[in-house]
């Protein structure tokens, strides 16, 4: 992975080639490996090393950007010239702000050498263990084990320089029988925290418990949503937090700032220094990432303010959510299920999309383990269902919250399982 | 470059690979986004790199790098072999590629105007003028536009002797107007077909000529009635159909999915090989043709990333499921002697995977206009453009929306509706198709952002269609 002094040297050189009023330069380097399995065999095994540099320049408020993955003096000069050419031709950007000034940053631990150094053999070790367990359990297995390391640095003509290194490791496993499937994942910045056996065991147990599924008529049901399902819905909440869109009347959160929108038990926040869910402490342009409570005990306490919109409205800068942290309790999924008289247990969702963004009405399918709950116990598996449900209504209908765990599909998330009343399932499918 | 490519193949072969290929690619991208009277994004990128793919004892290895030098090519080729050797540890059946003749050839998108040679101020000026015209309507509060320009220059070489060079240029533009009020916001967009063409695909006159219609329909959309729940007839325009075809036919007939190879992310398919030539996928008038030779098609690249030349074949013929999109790896699994040639990667650093080809619903054989189709419909909804879309991982249950909706009563359009969704099961839906307009109304729309694979890859393909009618579909209001 790149050293910070090397990065600073490249970025400083690029900026020195610029004749613009402002120049910002961004450098990334990444190294990723992914081993994929299907039908109990490795079907894809890849590695990619990449590096790139982007430059953003401004003459007044005429802005242009260009990028390259070549790093000779000639290439750096050329990319700056290309950005300047675009900026000179561009119309003024009335929302442009000069680059941030140098500042201090908090520390977060996002980089683990062991993750960055994971070899194809080590990934093969993990998936071979999983395949072996699947064969013994007489189920088919699909999944992937991916490790990722990245370096990012930003510098600008005001003298700001910031850099960060991050790693992540994610294992996902789908176990299948002829009429069922079960899914589990493990995500961590530290590959040593990934336990292939326990992850695979959970997927196998889910699949075996989902055999011989029955049909359930669509309708509103109390739903116990496991953390992956919760994180998928909350990602759409986070993407809808933009203050400008809300203030312009184009968002589900228009007119709701400061109002109660969720159950009092719901607190949703972001913090780059959370020890369980760390992220970079600065945004791409070098602005520090603040801790922000988006929903505080049921109240929409903050929308997401860009630098421009923060300055225009006089609100503190928040930036967009860098992670999703939802406060919880110590209750397990089983304990949440024990409090449900009749309802469904959802392992995860699939293919969630907007139906009506103005109400944050979403649709999607259940996937890889849907079960009927009665009398506080899981009774039998169900065929999958489609839902049409507002993510805001979901948060308003939260009746109980469990213990948060890490999940990492869209953005790093530390979220609990939740119990939601009257979750709206709208149609059936064939399996 | 050809010397570097040969170096990779030689290193891989001498290290134990029975097959190897390399792609050395330069991706050029320009993206221009406007919001109201400002340019919200103006980016220009150039990205060069290579990917080496090897088979060692029937196991795949792939590695890529952005540093195109002889030393790096040697290192990466050896890394690909090392990865393949790790893959051998969990191999049930060695990969066997179906044959493809070796060839030395080149392909270039036929284009007149290189989009990267057109002045940026002309492109920006067009998008800002569109926004200005949209915002000149009192009810329009937000206008956005976006232009996508792509050029991929590729050298492919493999150990079988193929050396293929290509240059594919893609252009597209779209814009959208928002009407806001009454605690609601509704929009209307205009998206002419993106194509593999030069800047001549950006028809400035046509884009400007549609601004008044788009703005007026956005305002009408805001004040439209909710759609009553119930089963009704649907008439879908070519752009709405493009997404429905993509999700319910395109992905469902990717052979890797059908064989379970995509289960870990995108899922599988109900259209399994045992149903080939037996499943009534649609009604007898439904024909889906895959065509990677389609002039200006988004997946018309000359050759795929297996080195297989573009072809034309049926996926559904007279309603019956008859074909798949394949790679050389999976084609043999269903007894094909040759791949249909739909194996593509989105980047030099991505491994090629089975992708949807240019896949189109063929026009009706009898003369039929949209007006005639509407006048023949008693109780229905006419939908234009793409909107909400979701489908299950076996490609059975889907739910789609649209961009604009009109109620049809007794053969006449009675007014606009809002928040309309339709939900069905794939084969029930296509079997309910009872009319397709003729070839005069066939439009080659397409998708520029198809996501598939793990790690995720983004690809593009064309889906042509003429307006078509579907009987007795569950239609309702999104609430």
C-alpha cells in the first residue's frame, strides 16, 4: 500500500502544476481480492490492484475535474491541464465553495495489516472449510470471501493534506436445499474477526429450517427483522437525508426536521470513531466528519447538510452519513421472537427500490429465510413475500429492539434486529 | 501493446496455464450533470490497465493492474496463475471452454463525431438551455440533466491465437423536470435511446423540442389522480418495456444464473435448462431476439471478452423459451457447441462474466399503431418511461412503476394518473401479451447501468420494443 509521504509528494506536484485559483488533488490506491463459490466449488477468484488521481480546479467559481491513473510528471501535468480546460469552459457553479482549510482530525482504527495481506490461499482456506461443512450437511453452498485494502489522500492549494488507510473483509454464505435457502454474513475491518465456520453454520441452519415452506397470504404482519434486513432499509433512510432536497420540498423529510418521526426507542446516528464500526474521520475533500444523531429518541434531529447548504442556511456542516449506527439493547433475535404472538421472522431483504420517494415508500422481497412465528416461537418456514412499506412508517412502528451487530453491504452498519408491527407484505412469489 | 500482451500469455503458459487471455484497455469517460442553472458535475477521466485471466488444470485465476509495464505484466500474470492454483483446491469439475476459432480482427463503433472532440461548452450549453426552458414553466421547480460519454479502446489476445482490437463509443443524454406542491413532488423525464454512436446521437433539436411537453407533463403528473386498485389491461411504451424485458427476461436467461453461479449475490433463475424448448415463456406473439450485431446496440462490441464474435439468436421464439446468453465456460453445460458470445467485463480490472446481450421484443407482424391499440382497450392504463423496479432473486415476482401514466376508458385516454405500479409473475405477464405494435413503432432503448457480479460490475445493453398490451394485470396505486 502507498506511503503517506509518497502520496503527499505526488499530490503536491500535481497542485504545483495548476494555474487555477484553487486546486484540489485526490489520490487513491486499492488492492482487493475476492474468492467466489457456487455449487460447492470455487467459480471465480480475482485480484485487482488499482491507483488513480483526480484533480479539481476552479477559476473563480468555474470548476472542472479530471482524473488519470498515470503518475509521470507529464501525466500529472496533462490531467491538471485537462481539468483547467474544462473549468475555463464551464459555466459558473453558484454552489462552489473554495477548498477547506487545513485542520486537525480525530483518529479511528480502520486498517489491519492482516486483512491487507490476505493471500488467495488464505481465502481458499476459508471457503474450503465452508464447502466441507456444506457437503457434510448435504446442502449446496454459494458465497464469497472478499478482502479489500485502500489508501486515500487529499491535498489542496490551501495547504490541507489528509490521508487514511482502510481495510475490510466480508464473507457471505448462502446454503441451499432443493426448496430452501439460508444466508449469513460476517463483516469486519480485521480479517481475523471473520469466522468461516460459525458464519457457514448459521447459513446451513437457516436453510435446513426453511425446508418445506408454506404459503402466507400477503397483508400486514408483525415482523422481526434481522440486522441485515434493518440495514438495507436504513440505507434508504440515510440516502434520503439531504437537507437541500428536503427544504426544496422534494423529500420524504420535507417539513419534518425537529419532529417526531419514529418510535421513541429509535436513535440513528453516525460516528467515524465508533470502535465497532470505524470509518475515515474526513470526507473526500478533507472536511472533518462530525458525530451526528440523525434520529434522536424518535425525533428527526438532523438532516444531512453539504458545505454549501450549511453555509446558506446557517446550520452546522454534517456531511452525509459515513456509517449507520442504530442504538439497541442486549436482546437476542430469539428473545425478540419470544415477545411476538403472531408474525414473521425476516432474515434479509432483496432488491429494495423506491416506490414513492416522497413517503420513502419502498418495495422489495424477502430472501433466504422467512419463517412464521406464533406463541413466541418460530413455527415453520414460509415462501417469500414482496413488501411495500415506508421506511419512515417502519421506524414509527418499532415495538422492540435487540442487540446491534455489524453488517456491511452498502455502508458500514452497526444495527440491531427490530420488531415492527403492521409491516405491509403485498404479494406472493413461487418459492 | 501487442508485445506486452504476448508477454503475459507467454508467462502464464510457461507457468502452467493451459489457457490465458489478456485485455489491455483504456477507458475514457466524460460526465456532465446540471442542476437548474448550474453545472453540478463535470468530470473527465482516462483509465488504462490490463487484466490477465488464466486456466490452470481447469481452475480460473484472474489479476489486473493499472500499471501497464513489462515488469508489472509479468508479476500480474504470475499472480493470476497463483490464484488459479488456489482455486484448484475447491474444484468439482474442471472448466472446459467450448471451441471458438482463433481470429485476428478489429471492430470500431461506426461514428461520425468523436464525442470527446466536441467542445465542452457546447455540451454544457445544451444541458443548461434545456434546464432554462424547463424552468421557464411556472410550475417547474427543479430541472436536472445528464450526459454520458464513453470510449473504450481494447486489445484482447489469448493463447489460442486470437488478437482482437476494438473501439466502442457510447453516448447518451437525459433530463428531468420536477413539479413541487401540495406536499408532493412529481417529475417527468426525457431519455432518447443511448447508443454506441458518436455525438451525432445527441440530437440537440429533438432534445430542445421536447422541453415544453416534458414540463407540462410533470405539472400534470403532480395534479394527477391516484390509480384505482384492480386488474386492468396495460399498454407499455418501448422505454417502460426496456426495463421489464431487462429484469424479467434478460437476467432470467443468463446461463450462469440458471446454473446457480450467481446465487451469492444476484440470485438464480426460474428458467432452468430443463425448461428449454418446453416452457411457454410468453404468448405466441412474443419473440425475444438477442442480437450483439445490432447496429448501434449498447452491447454491439464486435467480440465479447471470451473472443467470441457477436451473434444473433432467439431467446424466446413464438412464446417458447429456446435460448440463453452464455460464455465459453457455461455454454458446454447445456450441450452448445459454441458460446452465444455474451461474456463481458466492465473494466480492465474485472473478470468477464455472462452479461445480458442486446435483447429485444420483436415488433408485431400485423400493422398496428399505438392509437389503434389504445382505441381497442376498454379499461386500462398506458405507461411511458422507466420508474420503480424490483424483482425476486429467481426472477418470478416483479413490481414495476413508470415515469408517466394515463388512464384508458372505452378506447380513450381520460387523464393522467400518479403513483401507478404493476405487479405480476414473469411467465403470467408475458403470456398475457395479446398485441404488439408493428416495426414502425419499435425503439431501441437501453440500459447504461446494469449491475451484476461480485465484485459488482456495471454494463450496458439495448432492449428494443414496440408498444405492447398485457391483459388483466394487477395494477394499483403505490401506497
